[in-house]
C-alpha cells in the first residue's frame, strides 16, 4: 500500500500512526508516536512530547511555521494556564517542544463553549476556535486535568 493511502486512511485527522509507517520506512519504531500535519507545521507526537517544526512544502509556509513557533515560545512565557506549555525551543522557531495533550474530539468540542472559554476576563487565549486547537493535559488525573490551547502561534 502506498504511503499517502496510509495517511489518507487515518480515521479522525490527517495524521498518521508512525508505528504503521515505520514498518514501511524502517525509521521510527516507537508505538506511541504520531505525525500530525498542521497548516504551517508538522508535529511529531512522541511519548509525552509534541515536537513542532515548520512545514518545508513551501517557502511561505516554512516562514509562517518559524513565526508560529516563535510566537508560541513567547506566549508560553506568560505562564497562562490555558496555554499548553512550551518546554524547550530552538531560537529562530526551528523547533518547539511542547507537552503533549489529548486533542478534543469533535463531539467534545461541540459540547464545550470554547468561544466563552477563551475569554478569561483579563486576557483572551490566542487560539483559533476549532477542535484540534485544544486538548487535555493530565487527563487521567482528576485533580490536575487541564484544558489547554495547543495551537496559539498564529
Ligand atoms: N501539544 C500538542 N499535543 C498534542 N497534539 C498537538 C499538540 N500541538 C499540536 N498538536 C497536533 O498537531 C496539529 C498541528 O499542530 P498546530 O499547532 O495546529 O500546527 P499549525 O499551527 O501548523 O496548524 C494540531 O492540530 C494537533 O492535532
Ligand atoms: Mg493548527
């Protein structure tokens, strides 16, 4: 089966299970890996981390991806609890390492009033209102479970 058919067959997003791909490519082998395709970035989800790099398909998108990574690095420094924390980054926006969240399903997104949620009173969470901009951290922990924005670099 061709690689793009594997990607296209992913049930919920344009992402693909790297564990499946690697059997074809022979590179990554970790089962808990996933590759997601954002508008301006590619995001490798590995264990508890999300590694974001600019897309290289087009020069314009690459530049926007650099800017988005730089923006997220800056915004994360506010310490606002609604932003998925950037743990580490490379200057210039070439790489951002974030905590990995569990992205909202469409049903969860529709059940939540995210328009209101982003308005915190003192500030607005800078995320586009769509399901894959948000996710949960520490979902298994009833006390510390936290809804966060994962795409706030635009
Ligand atoms: N911290 C994260 N944890 C889990 N998944 C993430 C995280 N950040 C991004 N993703 C996934 O990767 C996709 C693309 O990342 P995103 O930040 O939206 O890139 P872009 O700005 O290029 O759209 C997201 O829609 C989401 O599915
Ligand atoms: Mg996005």
